[in-house]
């Protein structure tokens, strides 16, 4: 189970690191063209979302790799699940059902990691 959780952590971290850095590094207007939902948030909010996603991705991996503050891994997973709840709510308000499916899948993966790392399979 530990290997399974590590695989999930790696995949989820890659997804959120790519998404987060993309939001951090893209100009606001370019991001609006790629992601229509961006018109519902300010440039500052977009950068904040990107920072939270990238930080959460690092939190999934670095504590376990370094052996420092390992409790941060399930906390990061829980935080990313909350981010996906917010994303699903935003997409639901915009009637973007395809995106909600992606949010739910990422939320479930984050929840499994949090469950496993808080529970019987800590780092």
C-alpha cells in the first residue's frame, strides 16, 4: 500500500505542479484564452491558486523524501482536495461539467492519499 500511495503522490504532485506553475507563469490574458474560467477570477486570485497548487504538490513529496515534518504530506493532500472542491464549485456555477469530472478525480486521489497517510500508512 505504501508503494501505491507513493505512486499516487507522484502523479498528483506532477499534475498540480504543472497546473500551478502554469498559472503562476502565464500572463493573465494568455491564461484566459486557455482556461475560460479565469475570467471569473482576478489576476491576483489566479496567481494565488497557482501558488497553492504548486506548494501543495511540493508538500505531497518533499516531507517524505526528506524525512522532515512528514505530517505535512496528508495535510497537503487534504488542502488539495479542498482546492478541488472549490474548483468544482466554480465549474459547476459556469456549467462546465467536463471540468468537474477532472476535479472529482483529483479530489478522490487527494482524499485517498490523505486517508492513507493520516491512517495506517504514514510515511
